[in-house]
């Protein structure tokens, strides 16, 4: 086995091009449910749902059946040949989405859905400036990457014109404080909009955001924030684009995270969770915006536009989430996970903050209990130890913040699996801290 793995890594080093993401030392040979199985016969509990995508777990029987049927009968066609799976998915989304969202089309990735949404906003408004949070991650293609401020901006030359950064609501570290020390997001927002208004050349088209900033560190918008943001966008004639790649389809306890505040976006982009690990994304909007885009000459054509196979998968994912009441399940298991993380915070001084919603939780690691200084190295050590002990949990190390664990198990996770993951995390923290 050691010889085989040596050959594997030799081939990877010779033939795989690095894309800037370090490879995991673990080689997975099988994934089933919430479990990963390694080449050296270990089991790993997957608390990241793959790349935050395997919403129903790996190789979910319902999804396997749909893939087997459609790969044998109806997989891929000319992009202008719409099929029953595509219309069925659009109909189901139209029924689930709050009014006035009702028109959808289907793509492959989150980046592509944001690219399309940004182009729609520019065509509909006739303007070109795009605002995004400083802790944003919307993809790394040209338009989505220009609206991404957490990574990928260096050394590649100018981004698209008209990109404006809006301070992300980071309650744990924001300098905006009330007299009692609590987070003063209202004043911060006033300051942020004043900065946008000063920088704008008078062509504000859209604000694109995640309702919970995931790669940015599991930053949840304060209560009332989204409604106020929506009002400020309307004042300026801007569209609101919601990127629910990771929060959509039940993970936060609602079908869509924006429903918690009762604010409906002008354009909704789904991906990751909608395809349950397969490449599927959607863009949904209102009939009025669709008409405006059509009149302005909107064109979006790709090889896999409205593919039947992945559309059938998305339709089944939504069916299963509704059928099995998985939004409520995610809320219950999320409450269990959060309660366990708060207990770990009481036990381990290096856990500075616990935040998130439903089955998208984050814990921020600090290196000094008194100053709250970020602790990315400590966080990475805990993440590595957890993997050794059988738990996969993603650590995000970004400038200006501590390492933040993102915990996002499949929404089908059991109570016992949550407890198992918490036990492993506890042991990983204890082991790393005991080293001094």
C-alpha cells in the first residue's frame, strides 16, 4: 500500500497542475452518507459536505437512482432543447420561492451563476457598478472574482471596472461599538454607505452578498441588517443579488437563508447544495426583471445550459428536502451542534467566538485569551489533528482574522454523528493545547 501511495503522489506531482490550493494528504477512495473512506482503510466523518455541496450526504440513494436513470436515457442535448426535467425543476423552484421570484435557468457552478446575475443586473439597470462585502467570496471567474475580496485578487492585473467594497458585518472584531461595548452595526452601515456614495460615479447597479458569509468566516448578518440594506439599495436604484451557494436548500433551517429576515432578493443564485455534489447552479428572478433583461439583449449560452441530467438531480434534491422535512431537521441538528460548540468554548480558551445558523456553524480560534489576537496557526494544528482522529472540518485562514472552522455536515446528519464530531473536536483541541 505504501508503494502504491508513493506512486500516486509521484504521478500527481508530475501531471497535476497546482491551482493554488494545497492538496489534502488524505486520499479518499469511497464516500457514503456522512462518511469518507481512505486508501489506508480509515473512516472520516465529513463535516464539510464535500465542498459544502453534498447536502443529502454522499451517494444518497434517491440521487443515485436519478443519475442512473438519466445518464442512461437523457443526459445532455443542444442548449436550446429544453426538456421535462428542466421545466419540472423550474416549476418546483417557482413554487418554493417567495413572490415575485418565479423565473429560473440552470447552469453549472456558483461562479457562473454570479457572472450571469451580475450581467443581468447591469443590463436591467443600465448601470455597471457592483458592491460586495469585504469578506465576500463569490467565485474566481472574471465578474465573480472582481466581487470577491477574500482571495484571488493579487498579481493578475485590473479587475472589472466599477467594483466597490463594503465593510463586512464582523460583530466579533468590528471597531464600531456602542457605549456598552455591543456591536453598532447601524453606525457602521451609515459609514459604509457614505464611502460607497463618495466612490460611486453614479452608476450603482447591484449589491451582491451571501446572507451568511462563509469563506469570509461564517459572518451572520445582524437582525435587521438585511432589511436596512435592502432599503438603502432601493434608494439608489440598485438590485439585490443573493448568493445562496452554501446557505440555500435547507442548510440554515429555512429553505433559503434570506427568509429568516423576510427580505426577498431581486436575483437569487443557487449552486452547491442544489446539485448535491453534482455541477448544478440556478439563477432566479422576477418576471419584470426577466422582461427588462430580454429587452436589453441578455444572452447567456453555455455548453451545459439547462442540461436535463443535472436538472433532474436538482428537482429530486428539492423534493427530498420537502418530503423529509429536512429544513426542520437541519434546525434541530444545528441547535445540537451549536450547543456542543458553546460547551467546547467554555472548556478551551482558544475558541474566541461561535457563530452561524443551522448546519452552517463556525468557531474562530484565537492565540491570546486576553487580547483576542487571531490564531490561524493554532487553528490549522487543531484541524490537522481532527483529521488524524477522523473528522474533516474546513479551516479558513484569512488575513486579519483567526483560523475559522467551517462546520457544515449534510442536512441528513444524525444526532449520534453530531456528538461523534464534537467528541473528536474536543480531543483535537485538548491534544494540541497540551503541547503548549
